[in-house]
C-alpha cells in the first residue's frame, strides 16, 4: 500500500476510534492546545493524553489522525509524510498518537512542520522517557504539555459534576479563604472525607471506571515498553524494576547503597534506574531543604507521582498500615513543584511555607523550636480548620487550589 492510500485508510480508522472515546469533560490542559504549531502531550500512562487528542480532533474540520504503531507496522516514518501529506492535508490539524513508536520522530517532526507551516501538529506518546528526551531537539519549536494525575477539581467535575471554590494558601486572610471553600463544599452537599478517600484511588482518569488493580498492567508497560524501549537496560535489569518499586514504596527515603545491596546491582545502575522512573513520571524526588540556601542535591526522598501507585504496590506487599501515612505524603505532593523536605521537625517546605502532613489528630508539636519565618500549616485528612501560629487545614481544602 502506498503512503497516500495508507493515510486515507488511517483517517477512517482513527476517526472511528476517536468517536468511541467521546467524553464531554475536558482536562485543564485542553485549553493549551493552541499555544504552538507543535504540541507534545506527555506524562504517565493513563492521564488522558489520547482522550484530549480525540476531543480536539472531533471539534475541528480539516484534520488527519495517525497512530504511530500503525505507521511503524506499515513501514513508514514521519519523513515519508513530508512529500505525501499535501495529498491529504494542506492545512488544519495533524494528530499523531503514540508517536514514540516511530524512530527519529523528533528530528523529522521539526522538518515536517517547516514544510507545512499551516498545519498544527499535536502528538502524544506513552513513552514519557522518549518524549522528554526530545525536548532538546524541539526546543523553541514545540510546547510540551505534561499531563499529571487529575486535580481534585478535575476529579469532582468528572465524578460529581461539581467544582470547589479554590483555596489560596497565600491569602492575607487564610481563615476566611478556607471557610469559603468549606461552605462551598457544604452548599454542594459534598462529603469531603469520602471524596478524599475516593480521590486517593481515582486520581488517574481511567481509574474512575476501572479497578485500581489495572494500574499493575500500566506499570508493566511503563517498565517493559517505555523504559525498555529506550534501550538503556538489558532484560536482567528490567526485571529489577518491580523489586525497586516495591522498595521505594516501603519508604520515601533510602540510600543508593542500600538499594544496590538489596537489588544485587551496582550503585550506578540503581541511580540510572531511578532517573528513568522519574523520566517516566512514576516517581519524583524531593531534596532536603537548607535554611537560607536553595537545595542540596543529596539524600533525596522519593514520592510517587500518584498516591494510587504506592497504594497498589503496598497492597501487593500486605503493608496496609504503612500505606496510610506514606500515601498521605504522595497526595500532598502530587501537584507541587520545587518541593523540599525537612530532615527534622515538620515534613516539607514549598514556596516559603512549611508543612506537616498527618491524620486528623495531628497537632503542632512538630513545629516546636523550628526557626522559620514563613507560614506554617498542618494538612490532614480530617475536617478540622483551626487558626493560629500553625494553621490546621483539611486535605480537600488545600488541594482545591489546583
């Protein structure tokens, strides 16, 4: 089959596939799709990249959608589109799902865009590793949109067709800001405690309809397709990723030396494995906070990008008791950039504010003798709001800001 015939057939197949994905709810990232002529959607599997693409495809008129795996199996590359796309699409939108199935896609995509300046190109890929490594090639040419877990308000909109008034943790009147969100939840008859418990399990879009156990299959694909496809590890090392995830799930902080000993691989290999789990958006690192300084790149603490990931792994290990506290910290950190942890006293520092994370009974003892000029918060999974030197705030109010 020649390339033009392939593209015409692919248009029919993808239109059928996209029409079956129809979903009214749009993630916040949808509004960013017009920022550039090249848009790269990346992130952990299951965050809704293909859904966003399908939504855009169904809203525009002049368009063509291609699946990277179909193209690869047919023996074509992005380079083949340079001479043939004009026969199918001269302007409008080109969508390529799973573009990381194609070799040299980043370099060739840049050339394709130069040849077709009136075509907006939107691509996705499950191999977050490969997508992130394309940044250098497409620097200043593409906008990279990272899709993380659902925000609490996105979850509420999908599940309950509701949204909360956003809390501002940096408001001059914190108490009033918190009470506004609390009253809003009551007016909308939202059971805040139950919602947080659901949100811990359903913060990835597909988990609202599917059991959390399906996340195990997703992690398998991350390891063997995304990380394995990068070609940086042989099979014997790929088999060590699950034991590594289990070790990381048991504690946020451990040394490379201990991990090396437990896994039976070299320290350098452990560091590289962790780097790839970060690139694949499975875990993230938090570094220790240094008062009066920026950050110290040693003794990192490991958090899971979605609390559900840690919960599922610890469930496999029968560690339900340990799960409670660790999952709280993943939940707190889920949408926070530039987050640092404290070695002593409270848990974290974010944007000049200090946080202690815990259950409903958590009090301010951890803040004793802490010399810190910024605001101090306790974020907990109960319902109490209290004002004072240390402000106590429920998770649902804190998370409503995103």
